[in-house]
């Protein structure tokens, strides 16, 4: 029995190490190449970093054809705003379904589950013509506000409430004279914080990664987000481009998110199950 | 008794008001930014509406003609491409995610450094898909680092031209999707397993249950809701696949449009302002996603009774 267990453990470590190596290897190549100059990269791959990190960074930030600095700011702003709105409003909606008895509760729940199946892409045509009529083309508003209705976050939060939020807590808050909105903000939210953090990361990443809709909405150069700039780089004549700058731009697209993720990952991975009421 | 009932009823009414109030932001947003666009998309699919050079043709009502012409174009080929690309990524993804989730959640294994491993395997998910594809394009280009390494290790003589072969391109897309999503799936499934009352696992272990028995008899049934969630979202995500093949192949779906996905096709129509065809394609995509997701939803929930789906 003990032997089987330790064999299983060894297998687990081998699989985990291989998968981790796979995840890190490509990023290692990326970082290494971001520190090397174009001629060095052209000569062949090296496992040791070069000395051109500074020049590459300077060149890509001052590139006349790619507004990289505004791209970073735009991406950060849109992703943070939509993550915050999406998590808060969708949790509020899930709470409405979980904590209140009302006539259309079941219908509303099923309706949201049904619309969860509808990808944003299939409504993009109508979406574009609508925001065109509203005068919101080439603006951040149509990239932020729609995230308030996030059926996927709602679905996750309803299941989470069902297993982690006993209604007795809500009842006792009522007895203590807390109004419903206060109860949600100061009692319910802290209890479900771990789930909100997980969903917040997912929402942030989804918005940060989002390329399809922004590329059709944002037209002017200074409003473009990072994915649009990266795609623009791909469609430019690739071989004529300074490869040091290419790798540096990819690094810039990755690093801010990686840092935010690493700061929050402890909280998320450690706190996923840390609901305040258990057993 | 009667008075009590009345009091209760009044109480319910006063609180149910809050239920409706809390639903307002979500539904107002949904109405404006999703429902109205969905309706106008359906409406647009019935009209001939495109640009030919500098002249605007339509909009003229043409009924279902757009649907006929889109089926006569390469729709089915692109549908096939999309499904193939999704499957290549999803099979390893769900396989490794389930194994890792069980290992991480297993209180008897006491894996060391599991926080470290979890942090690493989730990392690719925070990477922007477009930049990840650009990275792979650079790394796997003809004289890029991957070919360079393989030649120096003596494994190959001449560079492999991954992006000129059908399965090279598809393999790279599937591989990227796998890497980006298996950590995410692992953490979702693990959270679900950890949410199970650990007394259940302890009792099973004391009764001498084997790992596989615990997995099939306790873990799987209890994490079913989250498992459904993972499957549905991956399926929907697969049909929406766009960023990775778009950037990797520069929107062309090379070689010979064998990695052109449905959304890349839609993007081409939207970009060239062919709204009639884009509308028809959107409606077809809508019907497909809805139908597939409903099938998965009902198969996996049995009958859908658990969450009051009888209505």
C-alpha cells in the first residue's frame, strides 16, 4: 500500500514538473529574446540573456508606427473597469436569485442560463450598428458597460452561493436591522470574496485578451488596445521588423497581467474554499 | 394562524421587491447591449446589404437568400476546421485537468509545492491569446528559435516549416489552446472537489475505498455542476475560436484556409461590411451554439430537474 502511494506521488511530481517546464519554457525563450538585439536573434537561439533589454524597450516605446504606451494604458483601463463591473453586478444578480423568493425567480434563472450559451460574436453585427447609431464607435464605453451582464459569472456565483451562503446569515442581518443593499455589500460580499476574486481574474483576463470586438470598435491609433497592436505587428512585413522589438512588445503585453496575477494568485489559490461558514 | 400567514405573506412581498431591484442592472445592460443587437442581427440576415467597390448595394429584403448563398460558400469546411482545432486542444486539456485537480485536492497525497505548481500551470491563461500566437509565430518560424534548437541538437537536418503544413498549423493552434486552458480548468475543478465535505473522503478512505472508486463514486458526482460548466464554456469557447488562428495565420487561415475558423469567416464579412452574409452566418452560429449547448446541458444533468428546470 505504501509503495503504491509513493509511486503515485512520484508520477504526480514527474507530470507536474513536465507540465510546468512546458509552461515556462516558451516564456523563458520570450524573455531571453527580448533582451537580445536583432542581429543576435538572427544568429541563432541562446539560453543566456543578452544586453539589449534597455534599447529594445526604448525602441518599442518610441516606435512611430505603434502607439505602445497608450495601448498599455487603454488595455489596463478597459480590463479593470469591466472586471470590477462584471463581478459586482453579476454577483448582485446571483444574490437576487439565491436570497429572494419572487414570482419569476425560476424563469429568470433559466433565462440567464440560456443566454449564457449565446456568444458575443453572434450579436456583434447588431452591436456594431447599434453603437454606431448611439455615436459610441471608437469609444471605450461599448467595451466596458456590456460586461455588467456576465451570465457565466452569474452561473458560477449562484452555485457558489448555494453551497457557501446559508440564508440564516441574511436572516440574522435582517433581524439586526441591516437593509438589503447593506447586507449584500458588507455581509455577503466578504463571505464570497474568494469566489469573486477568481471570477474577477477571469473577467480581467477575458477583457485584456479580447481582440475580436475591440478591433472592430476602436479605429483611431491612440485608442487601440494591445491585442490590436500585436495583430498589426503580425500583418506588417514581419521579416523587415526588428525582432528585438517584436519580442519586447509581446513581453509588454504579458508582464503587467502576469504581475497582477502573481500578486493575487496566493489569495485566489489559497482562498478558493475559504468561505466563512462551513460545516 | 391566519394572522401569521398574512404576516408571512406580507414579509415575502416586501423582500421580493429587492429581488427585482437587484436584477435591474443586469437586465438593463443585457437588453441594450445583447438583446437588441441579437434582434437586429436576425433582421439584417434577411437583407441584401454589401459594398461593391464604392457603390452600396441594398439594403433590399431578400428573405432567406443569404442563408442559401452562405451554405454554398465554404461554411461547412470552416465548421470542420473549427471543430478539429477545438478537439486537438480539448482532449489533453480535460485529461490533465481532471488528474491534476484530483491530485491537488487529495488530502492523503500531501503534495509539496502544490501552490507553486498551481501558480505556474495557470500562468499561460493570463497571457493574451493574440500575443501568445505572435510568440509562437516567431518561435516556430522557419529560421526561428525552435528550428534552431532542434538542428543544433541534431534531431533534424533542415528547418521544419510548421506553418506551411496543415497539421503543423492545426497542431500549433490546438497546442496553444491546451496550454492556455488546462490550468484554468484544473483550478475550477479543484475548487469544486475541495468544496466537497472532506468527511466524505475520510469516511471512504477508512472504509478502504481505492482512489479510482473515490473518484467515480464521490468526486465525479459531487463536482458534476462545475464539470458541466467547464464542458459548456469550453465548447462555446471552441466555436468562438478566433484570436490564435487569426494572428498565427495573419487572418488567412493558411495553408489553403484549412485553419480558417467560423469566427474568422464572420470577421471577414464584418470587416468588408457585407452585413447580409455576416447576419446569416451569425444566426447559423447562434443556432448551432444554442443547440449543442442544450444537448450537453441536458445529457449531463440527466433531466435538468435538480435546479428546478421543470418549467
